[in-house]
């Protein structure tokens, strides 16, 4: 049984003055433009998530049971909601309203891809693409659905689990007893008894580490608080608890220790009974999971309730060393004795003088933001590279992996040394089998010999570089083949070398007709038939040409947007937004021509908006998917309003009419996303 999470706009879910909500439709149907929706089958579950405009919170608003799949007919009124549809079984589907908050759980889920939503990312953007759930995710949602249907008003407002803490000696005592006897154990409290459903998870911390995981069975008041009961009743209750829950256990505390604990902090007030205890042997400091729980270490607190999403987050930390080694093997690097001794020494070493730089400093908010931004950028670039590799379109640019900048002389001392060493090795081999591409790369690197190249500091090494460069320039490189001369044969430059294909000049393009300017208007989510109902478009087509068989490259829309401005989808096949790197393999038409992009509801800010806001969706300005434009050209993206008769686009058109040479422009527009390009465009 498959299960998936899909996003639905609040007005489509709840309805409004102009439309009815999804649960009022007949039959109960969910439409989407994403083909992966049809991976579902009858009996599968479709969970709908929406953001309420009143409180700006995300909720699981619907749980649909799939009855059938349907393709909406092209050109029909239904196709505007998406081509792919799911017909739901109304008897087994549920309208959840605002009873089931979704934010915490969605960030805790692993999903089928084992790629959880990263902390700090915008949730709405992360679930625009339909996500399939893992089996564990589905079990959690099904259990939660059962509790909601049983009458709980707001699931995540009710306690779902329990967190508490104890000394390490008690943690060892609990674990030893359960392993030896397998019987329930009592946990004494100085607080009121917790109210939980039997079977609820209990997390026990000890020495600021997550140590034990168990399940809740029952709780009860204990008449041990010396300010609320008389001495005889407290004494009788103490004897009952000792004989019932401590005397028969393995290695119980001494009677003196038990009595001391009983009287501490004015006396025991309650207990709960727990079962199914397990040790969590993996190191999990509270500071690791406390951030996920969104509260600090609760000193002096007997226990705290956990929400469903907090329990799911804590359950992530159950992986033990044995589980890790079973899945990944035991052959991995571990710190040796010397490394441990050195670590202890460096820890206690005074951070003064030359060791001052080793003092740890907490990053400030701006530094943290820069760090997370760099991680997100790296992940986006890696994802784009993997997509290109999968489609055999990967072309890596020559960049310095240490600095991230383009490789050039005098940019990095180790790069200078590496090129000098490479040149020396090639020279030793008489440049045998040196490819034309490698020759060109080396000559370009040493194109400016006046640069402060690190090798110049060693006169002998620099003279060797100059000699090798002269030899390399005199060569006519030929691709390696069986007929290549042996390494011992000295290369001789022919008197009139013919250019090899690698160095052949590009053919001259003959003069022809061209456009001075291009205006590209994209009617987002409008098909050809509906667009041509407007009399303006057929009239415009009569003045030029109508490409009635012009098809998109693929579905969904984001790859098509990229192809419009860059001539390639770069292997991307979804609406997941990525930042394509700044290299020669990721160029757009905007790198060669003047351009401008007009997008409806695009937020005009000092920095490019790389998320979604209101009606604006980032994919509608495809130029912003490229790192170079994010850094240097994002100012060419302008916001327009269709309701403003004097908006930026109209003003620029008037400027162009008044002086075409003074005000060139190019545009893209998507439901008002326009871009203009100034030519010539052949």
C-alpha cells in the first residue's frame, strides 16, 4: 500500500464565494499536474496538506482513500486544475479541518526517498512536489488518524509521549532489571502522575544523554508528600511501594537510599509504570535533540509531555553502534590512542598566544545563516550535477576545489605548484599523448606571465616552466593513437602544420534575417485552445506564424522554463528548485544578450527572492535558477501588476518607443511573466 502527501491551496480545500471546497465536490476528486500522482492505486492513501491563511499554519486537512485514477480530457474545464486526477472513496475519506497540525510531522518524516525536509527550508516550497511516504511515516499518520476519529480535537495539542530524566545509576538499574526479568518497572516522581494513553513512548535522559526508551502502562498517585498527608499514612505508603516495586528487583537500592529518596524534595507524589525498555547506546546529547524539541535542558523538571512530532524526531536517535555496523560494516576510521591523547591535551591547553586561534567561538546569527546558505547551495549544485550525470549531459568546469573560484595563475599557491609539476612531467615524456584540450588549458593558464605566480620564487623551477612552455607552444598536438611516436622520439614541429580538428576555426555564419528584439510571453497554466479564444492572439498570428504543433519538452513546467532561457533542462525533471552553478556549462541567453524579465507579483527587494510568496513562484523567473544571475543580474527581474496601467513593463515599452537605441529591452512573462531580449538574434 502506497501513501503520499500532496499540497492543496486553502481556497481549493475550504471553498469560497466563487467555488466549492474539495469535500463538497461530486465525486470527491483531487486534480494535479504531476504525473507521479498516478503511481497511486485503488486502496492507497492520499494525505492533503494546506496552509490556513488565518494563522499561517500547515494542517493535514484531508485523508483520501483512492478509488480510481482518471486523465482529464485535453481542453476540458477540468484540465486547468491538472491533467491527472484521483477519484476518492468518500466512505473511507476524511475531512480533518484544523484538527491535525502538519509542520512538525512533515519535518520529522523521512519519506520514501529517505530525504527529510531540511531544517530552515520553507515548508510550502518543499511539498509543492508530491512526496511518497515511507512505511513508518504511513503508520504514524494512520495511528494519528485513528486518534482524531476517536474524538481528539487537535491531535498535536494533546500529550503523545513523555520525557523525563534520572541519575545514571537508576538508568542502569532499570535496564538491568528489564533484561533480567522482563517485568514492568515503576518510575517514582515528585510531581503529579502523567496522563497518557497506554503504549505511549517514554524517553529517559541520563547525564544529558538519551539513554532509555520504553512504553507507558499506567500511573498513580502516591501518598508520600509530607505536607499533604500525615506521617503514618506516608510511612504505610512507603512500605507498600518498597514491597511492590523495589524489594523483588535485581540489585535494588539499599533501604537507606530508598528512604532518603522518598523524603527528598518534600516526598514522592506519584509514579508511572513502564514496560518494553530498550537502551539507546548511540551517543545522543540533549543539545542534539533539544533543538529539534525546541526547548532547552529542563533542569529541575520531573517530566515533560511530548507532541507526536517531537516523539517522531526523538525516535530518529535510536540507531545503536551495532545497528550501524550491521548496515554499513565495521571497516571505518576510528580515532586511535594517540589521537585521543592529543585531543585531551588540546582541550586543556590554554588558548593564549599562538594557540589563541584554537579557542572555540559560537557563531553569530549572520554566520549561521551564511553556513546554512552555503550548505543548501552545495546540495542544490550536487543535485543538479547528479541529474546531468544521469542524462549523460554532465560537463564539469575547471574550478579550484579549495577556493571555489575559476582556476587561473596566481589565484592559489597550490594551483601554481600543481601546474608546474604537471608541466614538468609532460616535458619529461616529450609531451607524448598530450591532448589538444590539455595543451590549450596549460597555455591559457600561463597566458599572463607577468602575474605573481608562486613558481617565480624559485628561479630554477620558473626557468624550467618557461622552457617547457616554449616546447609545448612549438607542438602540433595530435589525439593519442596507435601511430603515436614512442616516448623516446623527440617531437619535431613540421614546417607548415595543418590545424587539427581540435584547433579548427568555427565556420563563418552567413548573413541572414534576424530579429532586433524578442518578446516572449508565457501564459502559465493555459493551454493552446483556451489561449486562442482571445481574439488578440489569432489576429497576431495572422501577422506572422502560428506554431500549432509546438510541444513542451516534458512535464512538469520547471524544466521547460529552463530550456526557454538556456536551451537545456540540465537533466532536471521536476519542479524542485535548484541553483545551477556559475560555469560554462550553465549559461543562459542572458549571458550573451541584453535582457529583462517581468513577473507578476514578483517581490521587488534588494536581494533575489529564491522562494515562493503569494502568487509568485520562483520557477516563473527561470533566470533566477542560475547562480551567476542570482549574484550579478537579478536586478533585471522586475515586478509588474496587471491592474496597474502604468506598470514597469508599460513604462519600459513607452521608453523604447521614444528611443529604441536608448532603451533596448528583452522580456519574459508568465501569466504575466515576460522576458525581452535585444538582438541581433539569428
